[in-house]
C-alpha cells in the first residue's frame, strides 16, 4: 500500500478507509494517497483529475441537482427572500389572470429545463476536471427536475386555462397542448391584466375625487333633461299663435255688431 506515514493526513486517510472492502484513491492538495483493503468492489481510479468521475459520483451529483430548486432558498436569507418573492409573484399572476397564464408557465419550465439539460450534458462530456464534471451532473439533475415538474403540472394548467379536452389528456398530451396554446395564453393574459388595471385606475380616480368633482357628472347628466324640455316649449308656441288667429277672427264680428 502506498501511504506516506510521515504525513499526518495520510495516516488519517488510511485509518478511515482501512476497514472498508474497497480500493480507491483520495486526493489531498497536490499529493495522492492510495489506500488498499482486503477486497475490491470499486476499481475506479480517483487519483486522476481528468473530468471522468465514477458512476457513484454521477448519481450523487445528479441527485443534488434534482433537489437544488428546493434547497437553494435555504442557503441564505437573500435566496429565501428571492424565492418567496418569485413564488408569490407567479401565484399572484396566475390568480389575476384566472389561470390563463398557466400554459405559458409550463412551456417556460419545459423549454428552460431542456436548455439547461442540453448544456449540462455537453459540459459533462467535455469536462477537463472532476469538479467541472460534478457541476455538470448537478446541472443535468436540475434541468431534469424542471422538465419533470412542468410535465407533472401540465394537466392542471391546461384545465385552468380551459383548454378543450384537458380532462381526458395524459401529462404528455397536456404538456404539448400547453406549448401550442402559449401564444394564446400570452394574448389572453395581457387582455385580462389590461382590463383589470384599467378598472383599478378608474376606481382610484373616483376615490380621489373632491365632492365638487363627484357632483359635476351629475349636473352634466341633468343637462340633457333641460334640453329635452325645450322642444316642449317650442311645441306649445304654435298653440299660442293659433289662439292669436282666433282672436283676430272674432274682431270683425264685434265691429259688425256695433
């Protein structure tokens, strides 16, 4: 066994692993310490920092990537606040649009996750160091998590957006339906938000009006009533002229009697 017992770290490493039934390599700083035990289960050479990691390391880092979206928010207060804000924003937007925006959220998750998955696979294939390879496999896990999560929520999103036949769709059919309906989701959501914003602005204007301004529309509303009465007065005018003609017609009769 190749262990430098003059090095304290090497002694600790050998002590930790001497009872295990594996062969492996541990790397500390620039020195490599090899430990050998009774039997060999894992023959992977950990001593080379060449971007090639074991299947076990791939699986571990893949798992880390899957739970990253859930653990990220607990790494710092800043991350927690940002994550809570993002969740609250998406929830508020979904409620405000009555679910019309949901297909777009599914599409964003699928597309974003696919891009990350593709880039991470490329990085894993071309990694030059073990650290790069581990980070790449974490990215593969995160991208996979985004895609799976989006597919899992696609049917609910399709129902919320009232896509025809959503109740009978499986998750993959619902995902494709959400992707196809994304342009319509953008249009409908924009229209709903614009209408609601207009209503809010109108309500704020009414709330901020002075009593005099609030009465002004009422006065203007009464004005047509006054104008409506004007034809009535004009309609009475011919009656007055007719009475005048009658009086003139009676005048010759009075002269004759005299």
